[in-house]
C-alpha cells in the first residue's frame, strides 16, 4: 500500500473512531459534527467494502465486502445500496436473495440512482 493511501486510511480511521473532524488553524482541534461524521462513516464503510471486494489495500474477501457494503447501505449511501442489491442478486458474500435485491435496488433508485 502506498504511503499516501496509508496516511489517508489512517486519518479516515481516526475520524470514524472518534466521530470528529480534524480542523487545522495553527493548531489541530477536534469538533464533533454528527451529520458530517455520519457521512464520513458511511463513506469509510463503503470504501472498506470496495477494498475487500476488489482486494485493493485489503485481502479480497466477499463476506467482508458484503458486511461493510451493507453497513454503508443501511447508513443511506446510495452507491452502496446499489452494490448491495447486486450482491444479493448474484449471491456474492451472502446467500442469493432476489427479494432483498429488489428492495435495495428500490432504495438506491429512491435516492436518484439511475443505474437500474
């Protein structure tokens, strides 16, 4: 893993675990911002799902990919909702479930995702 990617991931992990956002203005302060933190968390979860799905920066693992993608989807991340639907449809990392696939495609579409 490249140094820049490692640095970005470590900062993202800190933000996710602390529920804070780092702001630099001469010194570093930490301001809890729940709405922004939630978006950062779902984006981080989606990123982990991608990494596990593709073996990019993490070992390729369909079960872990499903786990992290589902967390992001439940948090309202539209692309993760679409990807989760694909996973239920194909049985990737989870038992195939066409009904759940349709449910998640609908959730993604209700947020304006036009891939379907």
